[in-house]
């Protein structure tokens, strides 16, 4: 991971709201009711459900989700008029490796 990409990820997760959303969508069945359109895990969580759970406005949630998507932490897809987001687990796994490397680093 290069420094610029890493900075985007860390900046995206520096917001308590975005971090909480990430924690929720990592285990969506525990945090959201079943959806009419799309499966919570396979298709992602609808922005409307995230908006309702946070109590924030839809434009605010959309802005947060765009920042998470720009950092590569989530992937979005549109169903009808709604956006659904799910975590990009491959990207999260790569960052798990970065933290392991940082923890193991021993300066000479």
C-alpha cells in the first residue's frame, strides 16, 4: 500500500460516524432488518437503512458513503433509485496486513 492510499483509508475511518457505519455493514444482519430489495450481505445495505439507523439526513449519509467508497473500503451498487453498499473485504484484508507489518517493524 502506498502512503497516499493509506492516508485516504485512515482519513475515511477517522470519522466516528463512518467508522460506526463500517462496523455495522461488516455484520449487516446483526444491525439492520431484512430489506425488500437486495440481500444485506450479497448486495449490501441500502442507504435508506443506514440513514434511518444513524438519524442523519440522506445527503449526509451519501457523503459519508462516498468517502468510504473513494477510499476503497466499500463498494456501491444501485438498485432502482437506491444505493446499496457493502464492505470491500479484500481491501480490508490488505489493510489488516499493513497493521501486522507495522506492528512487527523493528528499526535497525
